[in-house]
């Protein structure tokens, strides 16, 4: 059924028009009846007058009084004198005389003349008037009943389709609010509302299209915001979304290892060859990292900043980290060789479990990277779970190292190098560091972070002052050895300070031996030569440690002329059985001895290793087999 907005008005109008027609019919009917009764009364009166003209007056009056349908009747003579007058009660008592007068149905006198007499009659229309009013009242009541019934019927017939249409429109609006794509105009919707439904459908299509376009734009923005534009890897922002959520998961499903790959060659390449070459180098590095990480299921790589990359490996144990570290180091060595670099990158690894904070995980990996930097080229280091202040952020590291550089006392650990020939060599001394709260700091981590924060010179000065104070206190002639950082060895101001300090303690200088890594010396041969010259002028000696890991050459020996070389402990692992290692070491030892350089083997852990080394005629051995490191004393400078 169609719902028309003017239906009710039209129906009411029709009913009113019909009522007016009925009223008009009733009115015309009563007018006709009144005229008929008036004409009949007039005819009867005139006939009686004519027929009784010759009769007596009394008889004529009797006939006239017997007429019906009047209220009053008067007989007049020719001169207008009333001869007789008669009255009758109305048939009915009609109280609405004024209404009858207004409607034009009130009784008016009529006069009939015959011969010498006339009759004036007031007709009785009361029954016709009452009948008319009754008919009008009945018709009006009937109309009102019909009107009420019609309204109720119309209301009932309109309400259901209207209610259904409203529900349909509400459903369309709900779908529009939720931007549903299947918004269709139902066939149950009334035709009057279909235009609204079609309009909503058009709006919905426009909204969905716009939302789809916005989603595509947001996806593109998200890619830009969370992806590194150069490598296409997720960036630090994505890392800070993924890792906290992963670590906060209490299901226990997430554990594994994170490896931090920090390239040290990028700045060197950017400076020497330009940023385009630097970008190409980064892509080569990323390809190598991807090729290694792809061998481990579930690995994910992030670029945290220009030089740091994170590899996250789920369900990965510390034992498996050796394989990852070895493969990454191999690839980094290839890049180093192909690009003629001193170093490609360092790798720091740490384990993670649920409940660990992102800050702690990054601090562990950062510390591990710092330790790796203290080793040979492209080294890696796995940092086990640390307690207390070992998990430090960069700011805390800086505060701790600045505190150490101002210290006047350290706990010093010594490990004696046992000579295999006559005479003494020296005792290798290393400090143990603690924070202001008394918490121990890892030795290698502290030195690595000092290098990174450019505080190694200040730390070296503090440690050297402590060792000189130890030598003064101990007295005697025992020689002592201490490690000096490459940064300090190549720093002109440190060399001036060192020469002055050793000049003040000239008797102690001859008992000191400064250890520095082979890789560090090769980094800048000119500065390294200056450092060795300063040390020799004061009467002290120099040891090149971690020897055999760099690109050793005869020119290196000839230009620097160190007093000792300390073979790296990595050669000790298979020295009993690997003849290639033995042959290589024999060549090194022979060249060193020809140049009057003594050779020390580090990391000796067994009798078999000692026996082989004795046959190679090394000058001394260092390791837990011959002497375990132990505290010397705590001194104040």
C-alpha cells in the first residue's frame, strides 16, 4: 500500500463535502415540504371561502376552523374587520424558533381572498422544522462516527508501513554509521521513503569510497613512518611498537635473542667517498645481514638508526648464538676485505624473556657491542643477564665513567706472566671498577663505553695513577703491565701527560709495560710510533697484545719496534693438533726474535699447550694454567 501525504486531508475533505451535500438535500426537502403545505393550506382556505360565500357566517367559520396545519386563523370582512379568529396548538413543541428563522424555515402569514371575505393564516411548520433538525443532527453524528472510523482505519493502515519504513531507514543509518559496504535499499521501504534510502545509499557509497581512499593513504603514511626509506626495513618506531608488546605478553611464548649490529665504517665511507657511497655500503651490509638472518626461522630485522641494526630471533638459545655470531662475523669480514676497510661492524647479543623492559634489552645489547669493540675486528659478544648497574643506559654509563675518572683508588687484579727462560717478564695488572653505590661494573664494558663516550683518556690517567701508587707502595723490582686504550695512545695531550708523570716516577717507569692491541696500533701507524717513542724515552716498555688478529707484516715490526708481542689466546685452542697454527706461530716467533722482540703466549689453559709453546721457544706464557688472576691491593694515589 502506498502512503500518500495528503490521504487524510482528502478523506476528511470528501466527508465534509458529502455532509454539505446531505445538509443541502435536507434543507431543500424541508423547503419543498413547507411550500407544499403552504400552497395546500392556501388552496383549502380559498376553496372554503368560495364555497361558503352564500352560506351563513357561522357555517363558514365552522368550516374554516376545521382546517388543519395552522397555528392561528383570522376571518376578515371586506373592510378589514376581523369577523372570527381561531388558534391551534403546534403539533410539536419546537424551541429553536430563532434557528428556524435564521435558516429561512420559520412560519410566515399567508392571506386567501374570496368574494367579500379574506383569511389570514399562520401555518404550523413545527413538525417539519423538528424533522429537519433531527435529520441534520443524525447526519452530523453519523458523519462524525464515519470520520472517527476513517481516521482510525487510516491510522492503522498507515502506521504499519510507516513503522516498517522507519525501521528500514534506521537500519540504513546504522550501516552508514559503521560504513558497511553492503548497504542496499529494501523492497519493503515505502515509495515515499525510497528517495531518502537512495540518498543514504549514495552517501554511504561516497563515505566508503572516501574511507577506502583514506585507508590507502594511511597505509602509505604508515609505511613511510615505520619503514626505513633506504633499506625498506622496519625502523626504530616500528621496533618500539613491536618489542614492548612482545615483552609484555604474559603467555610465555616469546623468548629468544636480539643481536645489535653496529657499523663503524659508515662515517669513514661518508667522509672519504660521499653519502651516496655510504648508502651503497649500507645496502651491501643489509643484504649480508638478511642473508644470515634468513637462515634462522622467524627472524626480523630493524634499522634502529643510521649505524645500528637489530636482529630479533624468537625461540633462540644462547648456544645457537655462536652460529649466528660466527656467520655474521664471516660476512662482515668479506665486506671489510671487498671495501678495504679497517672494520665493518661489531655485534652485541643478549637474550630476552617476558617481563624484560626494552630499555634493559637495549642496554644489554649496547654493552655487548661495547665489549665486542674491545676485541678484534668485526667481533661479536654475547652479554648474559646482568644484575644491577651492569644494565646501564648511555647517560648512566657516562656518569659512572666520569665518577671513575675522578677516583683516587681502585681494586687492582694481577696475573703473572711466567717466563720460560731466565729472568722476569711482568705481572699484567687490570682494574676493577665500581659505581658510587658500590656496584661492580664489568671491566671490558667500562673500557668500551669509555672509548665510545670519549672518556677513555681520563679513565686511563686515573688507572695509571693508581698503578703508580701501587708500585710505590709495593717497592721492590717487580715489573707491572697495564693496558692503555688506543684513543689515549694516539692522543697528543695524553702523551704529554704520560711523559711528565713517568718523569716524576723515573725509577718506576722502567718497571712498567704498556699493553696496546695490534689492531689499534695499525689504525694509525704514525701516532702509534710516536706513542712507542714516548714510552721508550721514559724507560718503560710496550707490548702488542691480541697479536695475530691483524694484518701483521715485517714492516709492522720494523717501524714500531715493540718490546713484546702477546699472541692472542684464540690460537691456543687447537695449537696441540693444528700444524698450520704451529707453522704460522713459528714464523712469527722467529721474526720477532730476529728483531729482539720477546714473544708471550696468552690464554694457556693446559699442560699440552705449555709443552707445545716451550718447543716453539716462546719467552713467556700467561693463563690460568700457570697463574690465576688475583687482587693485588686497594691503594690511594
